């Protein structure tokens, strides 16, 4: 078969394949799992490890520290280039540096207040357990939710990270559970399959061009009779 004829067939095949459904660039599921979301209070157990005797300000600091830990784990685990987890995390930390530093200082003072000289070491252990609490083998759901939170967090004004964390920490925690996609269902009305042109021998002229009669742009040869 001549190269021009092969090219025409390949073009038709590409046109057909181009209509196949595909997930969005930053989407890990065709159908989003139902991760439970909604705002929480800073004292809600879902935030993280409880801090006995903590004030409201210290509980909010713990909330921010847990949320920061989740975003850090996201940057380490979600390494797909289109998610930009590492780049967005670096921007997130820089953008909210003042608020996160204040949360770190408040937690440090809490552990010193309740544990005395052992406080610094206990704070380190608490931080390690906090990071580990966001580690999961079911990273698809966690990566989808956490990287979206990272991107959205970049748009949160400085000094307003705590309300954002309160609104998203439940969904981030929920995404640690196993999540599975639903099977795709063929919908003939959603996917229109194009009709391929007639590629029979009678559709080509002497220059190996697909004729207009068969969906191409080539002319008919003079004196050529159509078969059949």
C-alpha cells in the first residue's frame, strides 16, 4: 500500500481515537469518591492527637500543625508532575510562614507548660506521630484531596489559614481511607463515534488519493468506472 494511502488511514484512526474519554489532567478518578468533608472545631478528635489541658489558641495551633503535616506528606508522596505538590507546598509554606511559625511557637510553649523540661522532646515525638498519621498506602484519594488543598491554600490570604484548615482537615483525614473508582459505563449519547470513510479499492484514484466520493479530497480519474 502506498504511503499516501497509509497516511489517510492513520488520520482516520487518529480521529476515531481522539474521541475516547480520558480523565482530567489533575484527576485521579473518573468518578470522585465520596470523602466526608465539612468544617470542624479545633478541639475535634479528627484534627489529630488530643492535647490535654490545651487552650483554644493551643488547639488552633495544633490544627495548623496537623494541616501543615498533611501538606508536607502530600509533597513527599504525591510525585506526579501535573499535581505540582512539591512546588505548591514550597509556595504554601512561604505564603503562610508567619501563621505557621506562630503555631509552632504556641505548641512548643504548650509542651513546656504541661511537661516541663521534657516538653521539647515530647513536642518532637508529637510532631513525628502527627506526620506518621497522614501516611497511607492508599495514596490516590489522599493525593487528589491534599494536592487540591495545597493549590487552594495558595489563594488563602495571609493570616487566614486557620479557618481554611478547619474547613478542609476532615476531608483530608477522610481521604486516607481506601478509595476505589467506579466502573465506566458506556453512554452512546455522551461518546459520539465518527463514521470512518470508505477505504475500498474503488475509492482511490491513480494518484493514490482518496476521492471526494468516499470522503477524501481527490478527484475522480477520467474514464474510470465505479465498481459494483
